[in-house]
């Protein structure tokens, strides 16, 4: 009986791993069709000069000074993202930058109206959003001023949780401040234009509010989560039975 249960658990783990892999590679990264795009996601970002004084924020073991430049609000769709806490992110660890919790590449406006995003590939590095065109025709339809890479700073736990729960394909809205920030001996600035390119063209935003307006790939994310839980529970039961009945 114990051996039969062990075999069943092993099969469950393998099946869950296969389904998880399929969900991850074929489901959770898909972009929504144009008919699913919300009207708000066509809006231009809002940027208004502000007079908010610099303030201090503690993150990890450091105290950062944040200097707001503009009030900022952005609607759009996430096309790529990077978690700064990723194990392979060397730069954030070396620069001791724990305030920048996540980078998200966002498209809005014309790039959503034309559905050009479905013909492109996007990838986020530690500091950079890369986009790839398969040919000149697709490149001619892509509006580089209707997309941005956003380095999100946050200190409020609820805001951090909301940011971390957002996925590629989700339509989101966030607001806060385009800001410079740093600690003694290190600092970082921000772009204040959507038309610049290259190094320094990313927006650094201290986020005060973050909302997912419409989730993408809901079924696949739920399936992926279910598979993870199933694998963990099955593995723990298998370990328990193996320890308790080693010869069975």
C-alpha cells in the first residue's frame, strides 16, 4: 500500500511539473487581443511639475533620499518585467539598491491600438527593456514614444505587494513621482521625456499607488499556482513516507 502511494505521488509530481512547464512557456506570457484593451490604456502619461520636498526612505540597511521632480501617472500594458531581487541580478546587489524593487516595460496608445506588440518580442535586463522587430514592416508600425521602461521604487508594503503581483500582459495604472534618488556616495536620475532613447531614457518612479486594472492569462496563472502547490505537497508527503517507511 505504501509503495503504491509513493508511486502515485511520484507520478503526480511529474505530471504537475509537465503541466507547470506548459503553463509557463505557452500560457502566462501571452498578450491580450486588441478587443481586450481598456480605453484607459490608450492614454498618454500624465506628468506635472511638483513642489514636493526631498524625503528619506529606509530600505534594507540603507536610508535613501528621494527627490521628486514631477507627479506622474501611467496607464498601459506590461510587456516585460524584471525583479531586482532576482538571484542573477548582480548590479542591484553591488550598488546596494534595494529601493528599486522592479522594472516594468509598458506600452500604451498607438502601440496597443495597432496590436503591433503581438508581432514583437520584449525582454527585460537588470536596467534595460529590449524590443525586437521581426522585419521592417513591424518596425514601421511601432511607436517608440508610446512605450517606456520604468524603474519602480516603493517603500509601502501594500504598494510593493501590488507591484510584485503584476504580470506580463496585465493592464495597469500607477502613480507617484518621477524622481532622483540615492544614498551617500551613490545616486541615480530619471528621464523626464518619453521621446529620449538609450542610456538614461528610463523613467524612475517612486510609486504611491499601483493597480492592476485587468489581468491577462488568468486561467494559466491559476493553473501554474495550483501545480506549484501540488508539487510541494506531493513532494513533502513523499519525503515523509520515505523517512517513515524506508523499506516499503
